C-alpha cells in the first residue's frame, strides 16, 4: 500500500501533517467534529479553509487496533481516494 501522507496527533485529537499525491501537495489537518447521526463523519479533512475529505473512527477486527478510515475528494482526482490513518 502506498503512503501518501504523514501526520502527528495533538492533545485535542487533531492530526496535522501533509498529503502528497501526483496532483496534490498540501499541509492538511484532520479535526474531530460533532456527529449529527450514525453515518456522519467523526473527522473533517481540511487544507487551509478548504474541506476535501472526511474520516470515521474504526477498529480492526483481527487486532482490535484503532485507526481512521478516510475519504479524500479533490477536483483534480478522477475518483475519491480512500485511505487509512494508522
């Protein structure tokens, strides 16, 4: 699996770092957000003032490890990119 970013987490649960693909090279943040319903995301992915993704907290079945399942969508992408933050 390809690595497209690196992030660090602060005490508030916000991840900051960068995402780099063939068409995208941005400093990004993944911030917790309030959920309106069960399908709403747990996190919002932003670059500056632009939101370009969402994330959901997940738990691996085999190991029980927690991770974030992300969906990134940018107009330069032909289709959304699905990624995991582990």
